[in-house]
């Protein structure tokens, strides 16, 4: 089961990165976003890369049967959920005021 989750997470990550590249917007968070992407996995999740990272850790913890790895997933997800994503959402709302709000209302944060 862990291997399947890990492979699916990697596929999600690759799809999200390809979608951003096709849209011409940078992937690193320290570079200015050029557009709101609504295609590929971004149709279903506003944060598919963070979702993929979390699923990789979940999958690996199941694969190697590591409770410690599974437990470290909790603070990572909490940090992403409470600090990283809200900061990015404020940035996107300010940069794309007419585009981001409808997108945010129609697509869930994670799934």
C-alpha cells in the first residue's frame, strides 16, 4: 500500500510541475507568480505540490512501516496548513484580486 501511495504522490508532483511549466509560471515560491493555473491537478486542488509532498511522506512511512516517519508528518502538515498556504493565499489574492477569489471559492485547498 505504501508503495502505491508513494508512486501516486510522485505522479501528482510531476503532473503539477508540468502544468505550472506549461502555463509559464515559475515553480519556486520565491519567484513571482505570473498566472493562476486552473488546469491539470489544479482543477481539484489549489496545492497539489504540498499534497504530493505529504502523500510521499505518508506512503514512505507505510512502505517502510515507520511510525516515527508517520508522526513527523503531522507537524509538517500543520505548518503547511497554518503558515505556508495562508501566506501564499494572501500573496495571490493581492496579486490577482479578480482571478484568485473565484478560483479559491471553487477549488479546495487540498482535495
